[in-house]
C-alpha cells in the first residue's frame, strides 16, 4: 500500500488530496503513472509527465525510482 498525496492542479484533476493505492513492492514512479492514467484518463498522464515526485526524502522525476510508503505528486508551481 502506498499513500499518494496530490497538490495544486493534480489534486484538482483527480478530485482529492490523497488516496491509498495497492501497488506491489518494488513499484516505480512509472508504475504509479500507469495506474493513475488508467484510473483517471490519459490526459492526467500528460500532467504527471511534468510533475516532480517526493519519494521519501528525495525529490525526483526519475520514472525508475522505487516508491516508498508515501509519495507526494508535485506539479510545477508558479510565482515567487
């Protein structure tokens, strides 16, 4: 089980701020993106492609990164 937290435009797109997904041990960001695109539609995958992911203490865009029990999905933020 992986807790996924969504922020800003991604939270708006999926209609929630968090959910728990039953992903297998060793699942990666690429696996997460496939699961989310299957659930919410291919347009979401385009958004996920520009997101950063906070996996544990590491901010990454590497699709091969193995997921931890909690992952934050962070779209690009504007402003200063």
